[in-house]
C-alpha cells in the first residue's frame, strides 16, 4: 500500500503533466529524482522532510558514484545534484499549495556550480562540416539537409526529430513547438531551403517524418516505431561527418546550436532576439554566449595590448 508521501508524489506528477503541461520526459525525470529522495527518507510522512533530513540527503547525494564510473570514484556532478534538488523544491511548492505540512521550498538551496562553458568549432571547421556530405544520392542529400537545417535554425536535436515533411520550403520561416511545450519561429537560410528541397524531391516513400532512415544499413531505432530518425541517429550522423571533415573536437547537434547563436551575436544580433530564436526561457541562459562573442573587448585587446614590445 502506498504511503502518504508516495500518493502525494503521484498526484504531483499528474499535476505537472496535466495542469503544468510539462513534457513526458520531464515528468519521468521528476519521478526518478523524487523516488530516490523518498527511498532515502525512509518515511511516508511529509512532516519528516526537514532541514536536517534534506541536509543528510545532500551529503549522501554528494558522495554517490556515477553509474559508469564506480571504479574511479567519480561522484555526481554539482549540476546533476541540482536536478534532484530542483525536483524536490518543486514538490515542496506543490505540497504548500495543497496545504500539506512539510518543509518550505525556500529552504532548498542549489549547489554552486562552475560557469558553464560552450563547445564551439572554428568557422573553417564549420564550413568543412557542412560540405562533408558529398554526392547526390538520397543519404547524402538527407545528411546535408540535416546539417544545414541545424545551423540555420539553431534547433534542438529533439525539435529536429519532430519535424514532418510538410515543411514549407518556399517560406523563410516555420513554427516549432519546443522545450516546455512553447512555440517559437525559426528561420531558414537559402542554403537550408535548397538542401531540404533537393532532399524531399528525391524522397519516394510516404513517411510523414522529415528525416527518415535510408537504405538497409540504417537499422530501426528502438525508440522510434516508424522510419523517422531518432535523436541518437542524428547524433551519429553529425559525429560521422565531423570525423570525415577532419575535426578533432567532439561535435554534436548541440555544438551546431552553439555555432548558430555565436554566429548571430558575432555579426551584431541583439541578445534578446537570439534568446527568442533559441527558445530560452531566461535571458541568463543566452548570456553565456556573450563571453565568446564580445568583439568589442577583442578589438580593445588588439588595439592596446603589447604596444611597448
């Protein structure tokens, strides 16, 4: 029989999914994080969530080994620990909303993490990557369209996978429903439009997905019931062409999203516009790119540094 805390957790997850409209993956993550906390607490009473129990839980989390690195003694990163704390804080806010006596969500402070870094590739590497799919066969046309579309729109890989073939290649933009179920408009460069047009012209199948598996060499993905490419498939494609282009750095679809943002900012776009095009809920998330695109500071350094040498 479920305890009071487990029942409240279930109701919270339903609230997050239905009333808050969060994505299924978000709900599953909340479930995983909260289940771990409840198992640690060893109590079904929400009153037993106290400053002391949370403090002990944080110490325990901080000492947990990562799943793949138990032999090396590597522990959970602060950023990962914060995911658990964010879920707990959201749950406590829900309990307060329900007038259930427990610890106030304000007592949950997140761990301090180092400043986020951005993985980027040079303009030369980017050009070689976009040119890497050679030939006019369907696979090459598809892969060229994938790379051009990622760089032109700044789409997240999950958003790219969700696209259907009814995309209007004559328009300069289209609407996408992204993270947090929020809609935004993304824009197509001439290169991206032409690449997608050529790819769709060669398609002979009737599948609704924009990007599909091509040939017998591409196996069906467990997480995709039909022929549409999965997130993992897109990641493999980007990695393949990065190696082919001779790029030594690890390149992922998200690196192309970073390139999209830094390219705009470096060429004078304002940060609010870039925030909207990336679909960031907070401007703070977008500001990470200003550290690598501050052309003013670079010009100052070139003008005034080392003149006495």
